């Protein structure tokens, strides 16, 4: 395995959260560098793991695990948006556990060509799936001012979203936005703050979420977990920003994404999941020191009722 691809966050806590049956069937919906997958595979005897990732860059890691674990491991190069279809196609209606790490891998961030980071010069891209037609450059050059303002405000929680959207439109009147350096200059002109890197991170996060339609894809994935897990099956989700964590929390707690408690005709709350950890699990200081990208991680574990 390529250890430099990505350091798995909260590795022991998340895999422990699956409460693994050595003969059970599991899914890792965000394979990446394969760290979580390999830890699951180590704990299986006659069980099986299905892993998913739409990024072609992970194929070498997947092939390595396939050789090492053979019949225990099946990899699908696919978005987790439709994971339940693949599992049913493989002959399993319901499985014992599902894990998803919603973070961007270190490999993707550090690859300048992918355009995920404001630290590198290059074409704004941010596609998880390089075959996808929509890039962050398309968003910057084609979206309306209102739509740009919406994504920066909603997905980046940016107070000066309107100023930035207006500056982008003004820039486009004379030339297209072709690289991250050009976009960063626009940010510098419109966003005044001492916490420059934090603001950059929020803006690039918003672009990434829109480029990959992450919010809608996450909702579809979570909805499928309810009918893909056996009774007693575990759902383990690692999130990295408040928007996606809120969706995960509301789904586990209320069966919906709005956070509204639903009750039956007798006034009893209808629940699909039981929270295993009512208090969100976060990395300790030692892990954050060793892997700074773990600092915003939040782990939620639930059991299917």
C-alpha cells in the first residue's frame, strides 16, 4: 500500500465501531488509500469487503489489496451514490456494516493537477471523478452571480459571499478565470481577514462540494444505508465540516435531513438507527499532531434497528 496516499483518520475507532463479525459482509464506500479497508480485511475470516471509489488514482492500491486478500475483497470503481445496486448485483441484499470517510485524501490535495488546493498554481478542477464534465473552472466561469453567492454562503459559510461572486462576474467581463493564482487574487481583493488560509479553505471547500455535487450524493448514500444494513448492522461515518456532519447527525437521529422528529399514529418516534456514540468522537491531540488533516474530523456510529 502507498502509505503516502492518505493517512486514515480515527482508524481504530472507526473500524471498532463496525463491531466486525469475522464472517460478515461489509462495505467501505470511500476506499482512497485503502487504510480503513485493510484494517477491516485483517479482522475478517470468511467474510467479504466491498470497496468503492470513483477516483482512478486509487486503482494501484485496490489491486494490491486484491492480490493480498483475494476472495475477501471486491473493488468497484464507482461513486458511492449507487452503492446498494452494486452490492445487490454481487448477490447480497443486506450487509453487516458500512463505513464512509467523507474527507478528501492527502493524495488529491497534494496533486497540483487536481486543483483541490489553493497552495498550488493550476487549472481549477476538483473533480473526484476525472471523467465528469463539470470542473470548478466551469463553475467560476459559467455560474450566475446569485448561484455563485449561494454556494459560497451555503457550502463555505462565507460572510462576504456576495462580494466574491460580484468580483468573479466583473473579472469574467474581460477574461476567463483560468488558474488558481488568478482566482486567489480575486479572493484577496474581496475578503479582508487575518485568517487568510481559513477563508481560502472555506471557499475552495464550497467549490469542491458544488463540483462533485457532494451534498446530494451524500443524501442518496445515507438513504440507501437504511435498507442495505441488516438489523444490528453498523453505520460508521467520518465527516469534516458542519454541513455534512449535520446531515449525518439528522439522518441517524431523525431518519431525515431536516432534523424533524417523525412520530407514528401513537405518538412514538419512528427510528431506523440507534446512536452508538451520542457524543461525537474526535481525534486526540496525538493524532492531530501526527496528521494535521485529522483536526476537523467527526466520527458518528449508529446501529440499524
